[in-house]
């Protein structure tokens, strides 16, 4: 089996473990880049907890992103492009509805693995009136070490093509404004995306996002959170010792 697919399966099992509550039943999806033109992505309707090599499809990045800028594209076009993007002869399974979103992010050289989940506490936050405040704020030093100084926040839009376009727009704006790549994307009334160079980078960011969301829920119940001030966040974000520690936490170079 392709070592990339083996790593993707293991990462998916971690994210789909029912004990963690990150994704149940058919929730969530995951992907990994094979090369600059292709990737594996979870097939629609499969379950992350017990997925195997037969639960992923091999997809063309250029093909699946080909209608992103077509203003007239609709559901029928998405179905057609998804079918045309399949790279294995005789493949009949449909890629995840979020395959375009994965393809966009996997075009970033630093991202090789992506996990999209719906963690319980994270979605408590994202389904609340405080969603953007929590998603973009920072509560404690390790929150910054794992997730960076800030995350991308995406207001609710229709999943699939519309969401892929919105994520691309907000991702590009984040990079232009902040000068760094984000580690996570929080989508209102939807869920979480984490991305990185390794499965560990994806799972550690997901773990920390869920812990921070749980802390936020508790802090609001106690009268409201005290978010760290910008200068406090910047200090942790730029400390060399914290960057060194991140390498072991997230298995990054």
C-alpha cells in the first residue's frame, strides 16, 4: 500500500475515534497529497473511525478545482467534475462533498495532510453567537503554540462549491494580512479544518482546538473569558523556545 495512504488511514482513525467525539457516523473527511496534481480524499458516505484503503478515492487536483471560478457552475457541474476527476480506472465512488476545499488547500506546498472534523465543544462554539470571537481569540500559551497567533474564520455558507470559494478567499486574505500560513480554519455552524505537513500536525491542532473550545465554553459560564492581549499573543508566537517545542508537538520541520 502507498505509505501516504497508510498515514492517511491512521490519521483518519485517530480523528474518527468515537471516544474523542471529533466525528461520528459519516461526519468529517480527510485527505493527503500524493503529488502536485493528485490526492487521496475520503469517499462520500464512509466513516472515519473504521475507514480502510477502500474508503478513499484518488482525485485530480486540477480537475476538481476547474470550476471554482465558473460563476455559472451548479450542482450538476460539481457532480460531473467529481466524476471526471477520479484517477483510478473503473472507480465509481464519489469524493467527499468537500473535495474541492481539500484540493485548494493541498495546493499549498507546506500542507500535505488535512483533517475536517466536527468536534463537540468546537461546534458548541461555532454554533453560538460568540463563534468568531472564540475562533480568532487566544486563551493560553499552548493555544498559541499549537494553533498559531490567529485562525481563519469563515461565516456559514452552503457546503461544497460555495464553501470552497469562501475558504479560498478568506485563506488568501489571511496569508496576505498576517504573512504566515494558518494552522486551522473555523467554519461557523459547520466545523473545523486543520492542515499541516504531517498527520501529527493535523491531529495535534485538532486536539488543541477542541481543548481551547472546551475552556472557552467553561470560561463563558464563569462570567466570560479573558482573552490574551495582542502583545501577549505576539510574545508567545515569536519565542524561539516555543517554536522549538512545536516541532516535537506537531512533528514539523
